[in-house]
C-alpha cells in the first residue's frame, strides 16, 4: 500500500473537501442564492407590487417603508451575489432579512414550508446557506472578492 502525499489538488487526511471542486461549489451556491434573492425581489415588485409589499409590512406592525427597503436589499444583494461583488460580506448582510422573515411572518406558522402561511423551514435553510457562502468564500468568477 502506497501512501500519497497531500497536495494542493488532493484532499488531505484531515478533510474530505476536494480543493479542485470546492471553488465551483461556492460559485454554484453564490449564483443560486443570488437568483433566489432576485426572484423574491421580483415577486415583491411585479406580483405584490411595492405598495402592496409596504402595506403588508404595515399590517405586521412594521414601518411600511421597510417593505421598500427589503425589496431594494433583496435586488441589490441578489445581483451582488451573482456578480461576486463582496459576496462574503453580502451573504452575511442578507441573513437578517431572512431572520426578520422568520420572526415576523413564518415562525408562528410552524417549521414546514407547506404549513398554512408557510413555515420557517425554507427561510431558515436559506439563512444557513448564506452563512455557508460566507464561510466558503466567493468562488471563481467573482468580480470583487470580499
């Protein structure tokens, strides 16, 4: 049995993360997270409308202007993730948006996303994936590394 010496392109004995593919996993995650944020911003813009989103925020006891801010944060944050503009920092900055969604809307509906009103399952997983992105880094093809 011949032992191989770990190199920059092979996993080490202490990790099973493949350094050849891990950067592309980070890229895939970054593009997916960015796309989800753009989709949710688009939902608020084109389906619920900005005024409808603001009214919904107001119905929760939040300042209606926060609805406009969330649309902007989701759109700008999603685009920044896709382009790889400070992706680690952007991922961390977007976590409070999802925590806010859990606390104000989805938390009271239970865990499962299929529950009436939508539970916190998806938002919680999404927040964790943002933390994973921050830990992994930008991945390849990032315009500006954090």
